[in-house]
């Protein structure tokens, strides 16, 4: 089990790029495989999670050429060209792979089984299994379909109108992918708008999709056609450097080519509300996704209330936002974020325990945290619990610690951010 020890630098500075967006990378493989003809992908995130998706489609007969450097050539087989896999499909640690694939495989006229690593097999799956069953899917899993492995016998789906109890791009995307194969329209409503990468990419590939306030409707029958996809930098990865640049003294970082999709940019709104100095430079659009360079400078942050519609737009970034709050002036309250308890680990409990060990004043709530900022944190040894976002958040916290911070079980960062540790050290100045 690998460990990393981080010591606070005098300042952070430089110009960096972060890996491609994980969510868009997953979807580019999926829709490229279902499209007719070639899909060329550049900027693909070369992380373990995305390769789980890539390998699953190879196992179903899709030719995918890895040309190196984040460039892929996918030879699509069309909506009905996938073949029954001869083995169990291993989703690794990727909840996105498993939940979206459950929707997609529900529409196939063959049998398939999805499994994952020890962490993924503990995560809740009924949230997609139940609505897919309403569409006619036949899915079996442990604990009545709550846990993987999931066995899926696909075909004979019908469209439904589904009001999701939570704002979840994974639930929405699973139903839309199943809807490609259903008789009749599939409509998904959400209490708040979740990330819309699936809608944008489905439309770009030719799907008949109608967004409306509060939801989206997919009408089946359209062919999907291969196209070029340019994947922007992942704002969830940029988040660690945004917070590090704000809390480390005398720092200035320029993060190039970051996706700033409004359904994902909640972290920018939150950090700006906390007093962060973050500027968007050269805003532009690439393949239907808004992109900008982000310039971040050291700032005196202050506590705020975080809840409501901003939470789905920043759910993956809340662990590192908790780090910012831990050294901000005053109190920060995070609520409406119970979804954090069913991620790769219970991220509320993980951050409360780790930040408390480092001298933070953090109280866990069922749906969030109450954090009273301190001037600085202390050093010590903390656990990532095998969760990539916890590991990287704690590395950021080390930049306001008075002694070294040692993080245990750090191999997990390869799932979303290969090269995170050397990149972090490259911007440290002593």
C-alpha cells in the first residue's frame, strides 16, 4: 500500500494542465461505440476508471485503437452491433461505468454480468436498477439488486416518465441510454439539474433529445453517427489546484483548458463566494462544452452556507471544499450533501475524521458538515480509505499544515488523476 508525504511549500506557482474530464471520457467511449463509423477522441483521461469502460466495450466487440497521449480511434458498431461478452465485465472502481452500463446493457438482446472491485461492490445500485426495472429490464444483484455483481438480461424495454428522488447524472444517463432501445419516449425529471454531459453528447451524436426545465425527454429511433470529440480538462481535477492555490501563501497558478460546464462549475461559485480570487481567461467553446483557463491567487477565505441547487453541481468537489473551509475565517455549513455518504467511501465521515486528526474543527451531519475555520492545521498521518478524492484533498490540506502530512493508500489517485503527485510537487516553491 503506497503512501505519500506532503510538506507545505513557501508558495505555489506555475502553469499547468490537468487530465481530461473523466465524465466526458466515459461517455465518449460509450457513444463512440454505439455510433456508426469512426469516432476520434483527443484528451481522453488515461485513468483506471475510464479504461474500465474502454475494456468493457472491447469485450463486446468494439474495435478501439489507443494511439497514445490520450488519443483514441473508436470504430463504432451502431446501436445494435454490440455482441454478448464471453466473460464478466469488470468495472473496477468506477461507479459511472457500472451505473451507465447497467442502463445500456438493459437494452441489449443478450446476457451480461457487471462486477467491480471491493469498494464498488459495496456501493448502492438499486437507484438505477429500480427505474430500469420499471422500463422492463431484468436485473439481478446481491441484496435484491442493491449491490454488484449485477446480472442483466436485456431487451423489450418501454419508455417511462421517471421523477428521480435525487439529482444524479448517473441515474439520468442510465435511463437515457436504456431509452435509446425502448418503445416510446423516456423522460427523466430531477429535483435539481445534475451534470448534462450525456445530453450534450447524445445530441451531438444525433439522438433526438429535448431538454426542458426540470428534466429531459429522449425519443428513440435516431441513428447515432461517429464524430470527433475533444475532451477538456476535468474541473474536478482542477479543483485540487484551485483550493491549493487559494490557501497556500503567495501563490499564483494558471490552469489551462478546464471545462466549465455550468452543471459542473459549482466549485467556482462556492470558492468565489468564500472570497477566492479566481479569474476565467479566454473563455471559449470546444465540441459543445464551455472551456476556459483559470487563474487562481492566494486569498483570505471566509465561511459560507453551502446547500440547495449548487450541491449537485459540486458534489465531487465537496471534500476539497471542506479543506478550504477548514482554514477559512468563520463557519462553513455544508448541507443537502447526503450523496457523499455513498461515494467510493463515506466522504463525510472520511473528511471529518482526517481533518480532525489534522487539528481542524469539523462536525459531521447526516447530510453534510459544519466546519469552523482555524489559522492552520497540524501534521500527522491520515487515511484515504482507498478514495482518490479524499487522498488528493488531504494533499491539498498539507499546504496549510505546520508539519508534514502522510497519506496512506494513495494508489487510488490513478483512477482519476494519473500523475497527480509529481504535478503537485512541480508547482511547489521553497
